[in-house]
């Protein structure tokens, strides 16, 4: 008997068939999706004891180690424990297939680091079909993770952003790949409710979803197990409002999701959460790959407001281009009464001065307003075009110059948000780097932000608490 995807097959499912065969060839990967358990450990122990197969609870641990438990065992683990052949000492028993030809070398390197201890041999060789997209890319989404009555998490702004990005990119992707969008892209997420939400948003934009050849696959990682797509989008769902650890509990979730992508793995989500995940976790490792190059960030902002904030605010306003953003912050600086915070991953004293914002910030601080600027340490101190020591020196001088002008600069670890927050009733969220964006020239981008005004005290407090928890250094030094 040959059992394919044996890592997904529970012992109780295959047990009867295995009892009727002389030899079994099990093919699979224990580092990919595990069987869905239908029994609890308590029931499993009780059943085994009732049938006289377990005399002490201590022996249950040995049974689990051999892969025979119906709670967390699999046919693949049973076969490995029984195999007398061990191809690679560093790998599990049995024949280990090392050669990998599906993904770009840069993509499978993540899986190699996560699960396979560097044993895989990347051998694809062929370049990506679409050179505009990086192997690892991300769209930062300042959404909100919510838990509806179903208990499965959702992030509505993420779902909308993914659908809008696909609709906008459809023509370019289809021209590059020579096939319909639905055959180019797959969308995965850890949560079924989020998959349903993304499906609805895609259907609303005439993107066909489902299981057919002419339909785009949208689902949890189970939907793409054993499949592949040139581009895989990953909806992470978690945000500062609800940063759980479900993704980190099982490395197979990201191992499967990433290894389905042949050319590009693109993450849509709150990058501040991924960037601050605990060291050694799958999300922390993913962050290292995502943030390794500035070009991995894809500039895109949904054209709609965050759904959960609409109930708290007056009608939000969409802001486009650098001029409108700079006018927005000038207006805020004139009207703010007590405190204002600017969040900008990159900061440049020269750019602030060119835009006339440096003088306006200094004037506002002089009238007693508490101005805090949050910026990222890594982004400001590393560069492909400039020695790190030189870049660090320029950054420190910039922070000191702002502190001398009456502002507080807080250097934090892993900030990707671009925010303006004033008093308790104003919040601007989008893609505009307030303290470093180019206002003229070839590096000037089309930037978009959503401006909210209303009772935003709880949201602003949450945002600032999350930032303050990651402060690395403060200018001026705190006594």
C-alpha cells in the first residue's frame, strides 16, 4: 500500500488498511500540515486503557513519541519510527528528498531555516517570471484584528486591502504571466473566517474564487497543501489590538504557506506585530526575510476607511500626494492643544526643513505642546548606499537637533506604521513617511492616507502604548 501525504494521515484513519497489507510505502513530510485531531488526550488515554493497550499514563508519552497517538501522531511518524533505513543522520529516518525545484532559492531558504536545518538543496535555477515583485514582500496594513462570535479571527481592512491590490494589479500580472489572475495567485490565512471574508471582497471585485481551474484558491494553509502558485498572498490577521500566538504554535503553518509560492510570497498585515514577534518564532524569522531589503515594502493603501473606526468618527477624509499630507500636518500643528505624536519609520532633518515642517514643529513645541516623534532604529542606521557608521552618526545628529528644538524623539524597534495622532480626537493613517518622504524629484511617490476625527482616545492610547513598549532610546535622555 502506498500512502501519499502520509504526514496528514492520522493513525486511526489508516490503521485498518495497514492491518490488511504486507508492506507500506509512506510518502510525506512531518513538517507540513498535521492531521486534524478528533480526540482529546484524555479520551485517547481512556480508550487505550479500556482496551488493555495502556497500563500506565507514563507509557502514553512513549506512544506519542512513536507517532501512534491519535491526538498528534501520523502515519509518516509511525513509518519513520519503524524504518531501518536512515539516509541522512541529521534528518528523520527513511529516505530524505533533498532537492527542491519549485521555489526561488530565496524563498525556500526560509523553510530551510525554519524546519529543515539547512538540509534542502535549492536547485530551481530559473528566474522569476515577474521581476517587479520581490521573493519576499509586504504591504503594511494598519488594520484591527477582531474575534467575531464564531471565534475565528478576522481583520476586515486586510481583506479589503488584498482584494483591492489584486484588482489593481490584475492587468499587469496577467500580462507578465500570460494567464488569468485566478491561476497566478493563491491567498492563504491562518483563520477560516478571514478566508471567507477575503472571498467575499474578491467576489465583489469580479475575482472568481473557489476550487476550480478558473477560480482563485482562497483558504487556510490546508487549501494549498500539495499545490503551488507563482504568487502567494498571506493575510496575517493579527494586529496590536489582538496579537495572539497561533501562527507561532505550529511552524508548519508558515512552512506550507511560504513553500507554495514559486516566485513571490507577499504578506499583508501589521508589520509592527511581525517585527516584534519573540525571537526564535516562525513570525520573527519571517520578519528577518521581509525586512532584509527596503524594496520588499510594496506601497499600497486601501481606498476605504478602517471599518471599526467608522462608528467612532465623523466621515473620514482621503488624503493624496505629498502636498496634501504636508498641509494636513501644518493644520494639525496649528490646532493641537496638548500633545501630538508623529510616527515615521525613516526620519530626515533635511526633508523636514525643505517641507517647512521643522520650523512649524519647533513653533508648536515652543507654545507648550508635547510633541513626540517615533522612528525606527534599523531603517535609519542601515543602508545599501552608505556605511552604517556614517548613517548612524547622521541619524543621531538628527535626533539631537530635534530634541534641541523642544521635541521628544523615541527610537523604537520595528515600526512600520505612518501615523499622526493629536490630542484624543485626530488620527491619520497611511503610507506617507511624514519625516522623510521626498516632496520633489524621481523619488516622490503617490501617497495615500485616511484622516479620522472623533472620539479616538482608546485607539490613540493603544497605538502609543504599543510604541512606548518598544522604545530603544530617547532624545533627550530621560532622567
